[in-house]
C-alpha cells in the first residue's frame, strides 16, 4: 500500500489552500487548482488519491464537477466538499451528486486530517478489493484456458503414439505434429508460471 498520497484541492480561495497546505501531514502531497474547469482532463496526468472541492465557485460549480467526476473513469476517487454552514441545501445536492463527505468552514486541522485519512484508508481498501477481483478473474480465465487446451492436447498426443510404427516416409510429418503439440504444452506451462507469479505478488 502506497503511504504517499496526492490530494487535489479545488477552491477559488487562496486562504483555503494555505490553511489546508499548513494542516496536512508530510505524506500527503497537495495539488492546487482554483477552478474546476479542465480538471477532469488533468486527472490523467496525476495519480490523485482524494479531492477536496469547494461547492460554490466561478464557472463550473463543485456539484457539476462532482457529477462529471462520478461519471468518468476516475469515479472511484473520493471527493470531500468544502462548504459553509449556510449551504445546507448545497450539501444535500452535493451528496446526491456522489460526494463522499463534506467539511464545513471554518474547519479544524485535526478534523480535516481525520476525514482525509479515513477516506484514504477506504479508498486503499477499495483498490485492494478491485485488484483481488481482477486476480480472481485472471485465475479463472487461466483455469478455463488450461482445461480447454489440455484435454484435446492429451487426446491428440495419445492418438499420435498409435502412428509411431508407420514407415519413415510419414515419420517426419509425425515429428512436426509432435513438435507443434509440445509447443502448445510449453504455452500451458508459461500460463501456469504467470498465474503463480500473480499469486505471489
């Protein structure tokens, strides 16, 4: 599990950026944006682990950005809204849009850190679970392929032995067939080696 995390802060207030920057621990790297425009495109350039986003901003609002994020390939990134106490309706709309949590300004540094760490931990668990599902799918695919290839391979080699006593004119063709079957066996061995390596890591 990677201990260094990238936090994206989207807020049009330089003061908010400064407060967050001075509050977060060293293992969290902060990336600042002062508006939500084009941020989705930029996510491809950064390995973002979590997002803090203001709700009311010029141009694209935090809620609009959140809706777009949750429909994108980066939908698993947790997003926490930053808002004021007077924006209760916005908070409701933000959560309906897919936000994972919210912070009410002014917030205490300790509250910020606790919420960030909680959502980062949940995100790590989500990623681990998805990797496990992918690993299980890979193993199932390997088992199916191995079975589908191994059975006809075994039958073909069994019948091939019945022709070993044929005259030499056919012997070279039988050797070519046998070599091809052995190459398929080698492929099966390599598939198994890959499966074992995946399980090890």
